[in-house]
């Protein structure tokens, strides 16, 4: 069985990777939104097309907020991991 310290470290590493993937997806979606916003003619941006363009901005914002929340959680995990490591007596 894995120790608490190792488990926290593994979870933290996985979360950091997930946060980076979310940030990358948000950045890509931001580019898609910018292209759609500038290349789609205003006359053509009606109905479903306009809704899709607007939705890309909303989804990018949600992804960015999720990544920020995950970064905060990761910082808390780092603090917990550091505190546990500092309070655990050194093994000889």
C-alpha cells in the first residue's frame, strides 16, 4: 500500500498535468473563438452559428476558471505535502 505522502504526491502530479491540459484546451478554444469572431461575417452570424461563436467564449471562460480552481487545490496539496513531510520524523 502507498504511503500518504506518496499518494498526495501522485495526486498532485496528476492534478498539475490535468491543469496544464485544461489550460491548453482553453487557449486553443480562445484562438478558435477569436477566428470565428473575426472571420464570420456579421450577416452570417445568426441563429446556431452566432450561438456557437458565443458558446466558445463561455466554454473558454469555464475552462480557465476550472484551471484556476485546480491550481488553488494543487497549492493546498503542496502545503499539506510539505507540512506532512516536515512533521514526519526522518527515517534512519
